[in-house]
């Protein structure tokens, strides 16, 4: 009896037989779901590869920023800026 489970193949065969017996009606649905997951994974990997190229191009272009004051804070103080507070 101890020699039955010496290697991984008898366990694999038992699992496959159990799947065929108890999950046979759900196998097409599981295969379809697995295929969809693989397609999603592949498209995400391709998108990530594409994102790396666009980030390298974007790093070469300079970015210009502008500091603006919030309209409510300008109206409360008569157009004067609020001093920065230590509490966040």
C-alpha cells in the first residue's frame, strides 16, 4: 500500500478521475473562464509593455506648471494669501 503514493503521478491521476466524475458538467464553463482570464492577463501584460514606452517618451517632454489660489480662500481674506499652517 505504501508504494501507491511513492510518486506524484498516482495522485495526479486520482485527482483527474475525481474531477471527471464530480465536475464534468462544469468543465466547459471552467475552461471558458480560464481562457478569458488568460486573454485578460495577456492584454494587461501588453498594455504594461506599451505603458513603459509612453512613459519614456513623456519624460523627455518638459512639463510647465502654474500655481493658482483657490477662489474661496481669496474671497475670505480680501485677496490675500493664507499663511501656511503647521497642522495638516
